[in-house]
C-alpha cells in the first residue's frame, strides 16, 4: 500500500467535507490577529503560550502538516512570513484562499512532512507542527528533517498524541461505555486491525494512523539535536473517552542550539 497517497486522498476527502481541522478561520479572527489578539493550537484544545513564539513580525515560519485555513493564516496575520507545507491539496487550497482574500504572506507547497529536501539548510526561524505525525510510520525522520531546515536558536513547536491513546478502540468505548485495552503498542494501521477493524477503516475513508512512543517523540527530538525547553499536556473530552482519565496529547517546545 502507498501510505502517502492513501493519506493524501483521505485528507482531501476530510477537507472537502469541512472536518474539524478543515474549517478556515473567520475574517474577525484574521482582523484580531493583525491587532495582536490571536491564539493557535498544537493539540486539540489548549492554546499555545505566546511566549513560545517570541516576536513573530518578519519571522520565517514553516507550518508543517497544518493546512486547512487555521494556523498558517493566523500566524501570517500576526506578522510572520509563512510557508504552509502539507500533503493535502484541499487543505492547502484553504490556506491559499485566505492568503489571497486577506493579502497574507503565505506560500503553499504540497509535500511529505518526512521529506523537506526542497528547503535549504537553516531556512526557518520557527516550525509549527500540530498533531499530524500520527499519520507517518517513522517520526524520527520528521525530527531530523526539522532540525536541518531550522536556523540555530530556532524553535520547533510540536503537538503529538499520547501513545497510550492507541491501546484502546475509542469508538467501541463510546458504544459500550467501557474503556478496555484492545491493541498492543506500537499501533500501526492497517496491521494492528482485525477484519472488522479493517472493514470499518475502509468504510470510514479516514487516514491511516500510527502510534509513536515517547522515546521516538521526545527522545527522537533530543536525538536529532534539539533541546526540550518546555512542554504541556492536553485533553480531548468530547472526542476521546480516555480523556476523562488521562491527558491524550502533548506539546513540546524544542530549540536548536
């Protein structure tokens, strides 16, 4: 199976259906961002501390796998020079649409988050990478690519799912009211699914997902050369039953020395 192409098509469908992460922000949000009142998320709910960004004016920002007309337009309206790099054509078109409508400095490029070879070494001051590496089999490659294109003293802001999330079938938990361990880690679709799960995946049309350990998420950033400067956890109570008992996502601020 061509995972990259499968997930590209899945996210194109998701975006065409105006999924949660595919609804462009309003004119009011863009206007507020231009006046210094803005926030964005790396994880489902909790806003990223503004201290993680520093002064955005004139800063070269790579929005990595975060298309959909949400984060890139806000950061551009706040003064950043943004490149939106995403696998989905439709997600990118939403960033492009807002850039044209509001005269924002956003360049949209389609590609694989695990291959940033088209960008020169030390091209960006900041990388904004919300929860999306759940869609790639090898996350350590992503961190290595980020390190290469980030300038010294630059920051990588990343969100990712708590690996424990993948122990459970959350749709089944929602139906039964019980949270029970079902899968062994590491979780990797479609290999981790039984026949019923494979059928459900096919019918849903959603993108393939892969769990990553904290060793590859946080340890992988350290291995790539980053220094972890800060982190926080987040919940997702309306979408994941486990969130009643445990944080389901993590955000990190990592600096390139």
